[in-house]
C-alpha cells in the first residue's frame, strides 16, 4: 500500500493576516486560515485507498491546530512531520535570499507527496505538484487531481 504525504500551506489551506471575502475556517495567532475547497472530502477519499501522512515546513503547533480543525482526528495520519524534520537551505540570488525547507522522502518506500513546492521535495519525481491555493473560493484543484492521485497510489 502506498503512502500519500500531504503538504499543508497552499496545498490544503491558505493562512493570511488579510481578510478574504469569505469567513475564515479557523484563526491561529491572528492569521485567518482558509481551507481549500474539498480538502476534507479529498482526505476522506484518499484515506480509503492509501495510508496518509503530513509533511509541512510549518511549525508543529500551528500545523496540528489547523489540521485538527480540518480533519477532526490526527490519529489517521501515519506521521506528522514539521519544520524540524526538514532540511533548511538558503538559496542565494543576485538580489535576495530565500530560506527553503527541504522534505526528503527518499527513504520512505512507495511514498508520494502532494505539494505546491516541487522544488522543496527530494526526489522531486515523487512530488505530485498542485497549484498553490491562495483562498480562491472557486478553486477545484483537489477535485481535479483526485483521479490521477488514485491511479498513482493504486498501481
Ligand atoms: Mg506548501
């Protein structure tokens, strides 16, 4: 059985200090958290055919707080890895530098990760890339990738 790992920010939800037109799904330390349309349903569907886990570059308390609000139950996940489980790298360019957090899933057998940041996953051929979510109420990306994700984890 495959292991499907889910990223959180911009994959399952978007957190921002701004107020979007719709009501926030939860609030964490002043940040409004907007769940991606169909996120809860997507997790339910995938859980029937694959083990699930979480790997986020966010900090643990925030990640678990919002994930509990979204899914109700954290015990369904094989693991929840957070920022401390990522490899921190600074990417330099001419004008600025960016700190990125690398998720290395090479040692996990038959694992795939759904992530909006293809460049932060090693090996990146096991990243199922999804468009980043910034709160669009019409977003349908999770529904659109469901069938291909089912095919990948079922093979
Ligand atoms: Mg992300």
